[in-house]
C-alpha cells in the first residue's frame, strides 16, 4: 500500500504516514474505513479474510466479501 496515494476524502482527518498498519487494531480500523467508503484499492485479500469477522460493516457487504474470498483467497 502506498500511503501517499490514499484517497484523501476517506482519510482527510488522519496522517497515514504515522499509522502502524502492522498493528491489528489499526489495520482493522483502516479496513473498516476503506470498506465503508467503498474503496478497495490496495486491500490485501489475506487481510480481508483474516479480519472479516472483526470488521464493522453491513451484513450485505460482509456476505459479498465472504463469498468472494471463498472463491479467490
């Protein structure tokens, strides 16, 4: 992921260069934020698969991702 190319409309209130995306709590927050805005750019299937149960997303999106990840991850 290239932090400098992130969608500024999604992360206008955070400095991503200071975020530790290796920290699972921070990564879950990051995934939630990207998915809530419909931005899939740069997301890793392995991260989505691993953290899907923890994500605070609507049920339809969760089901869509689960079905996609079953087939492609």
